[in-house]
């Protein structure tokens, strides 16, 4: 499925979209079995992506990051255990961490502080969640290869701290605009505990090697009802089962961006974000957003 180029208009210093994209609007992930566009709303939600290597999970994660990058009303924070899956978007991100558990922990701890500060702000203003036009922007936290941080690092205490911090952000961050999009190529219970998986409103499972791995992503019992990512053909890359909170899995074909397209969108988004910074400073992760 190809993506069409967004219409643009000329502006001082560069190009801007005809209509600003917003993280508060639904984004297109791909098409369903009938060829209709599949749209998901990420704000106030999170998405978990799993599957075997080569199934297409990184394509979906890059698609989400690409959309977030050109939404000027959100901030990008990227954790990438392999460095290269999300590396093209580094210039668009406020923070980028590679295979560095200490750096990842520092970023998650800062996000936790931001989360608490934002909830304090909402309490002061007698509100329960953020909305468009607030003085702070939603934050998209994209993590590729959770397993590196939660299972591969030798220091057990740091692995457990990473999992605890991530669970807290997924559990409490929705209302204040922290959107977690996390992917792993080896879905197992030690990497994605049930208590963490069930907090993700959206879950996408690309092909898995067995029914158990499919259920780890989608939820227990779906394989027995005939919904298993193990049934997806190895040659059908980009196909996944997508389930929404309280819903039923559905087969989708995820839109695909090649390296050249990702690089072009990333450069365009970095230019747009540069123009945005010229218009005025924005709060950093370590600043109380008010």
C-alpha cells in the first residue's frame, strides 16, 4: 500500500502542509481484507507490536513514527536497541537512545517526572486529560526491540527497573498524552508480562512461530477461537492481526515505507520542526509543562 504525498504550501523558510496533521486525529495503518483503510486513534492509547523477524513489525513502528514526526503538535522520544530501525528519525526526536540501558532508564525517569507534573497541572485546572491547544504537547515514546532493555541486558536490577518504569508510563500516561508504541521480535511472557500487555489499547501481532506467542501479543484465548498469527503465511510480509481494546482481532495489511521514503519524510519533518522551534521555545522533558 503506497502513501500519497501530502499537499504543501509555501511558507517562510520552507514548505508546510496544506492542513497541519495532528496526533489527535486518526492515522491510517494500512488496509483490511476488503481493501478499506484501517484508521486508529493513538491519543489516549498505546500500541504493542510483536512478531517474528521479517514479519513487518518494524514497518508498522516506522509508519507510526513517520506520522508522529510530521504532527507538529507532538514530541518524539525514541529508544532503539538496534539503533538503525528508528535511527533515521533521530533529527526529529527530542531524545534518542540506542543500546544503552542507563540512557533508557534516564529517559523513562524523566518522562515519569513530566507525567507527574502534567497530572499536577490538570488537577490545578480541574481537568482529567489534555486536549488540543494545551501549553504542552503529547509525547510519542517509540521503542524498538523491548527485549534488549527488558531481557538482554546483563544487569537484572536495571532490566526490572526498565520494565517497571515502562509499565508505569503505559498505565498512567494516557490521559496526559504519553503514547507508547513498543515492538519486539520475540514475544514471550518474560519480555511482555501479561500485566503489561493488557494495558495496551491496541495490539498488533505479525506472524509468530506458534499460537502461544500470538496469544502473548493479542491476549489469552484468541488462538482457541481461531485468531492466531501463526496462520499468517511467511511470504505475506506486512500482514498482521490487529485488536483494539475490548474488540475482536482483524487482519490488516500494513502500509510500507522503504528506506528512501523514510529518509525523505524524516528530513521534511525535521525541517518543519525547525520552523516550529523558530516560532518559540517549547518545554523540554525536564521542565514542568504548564
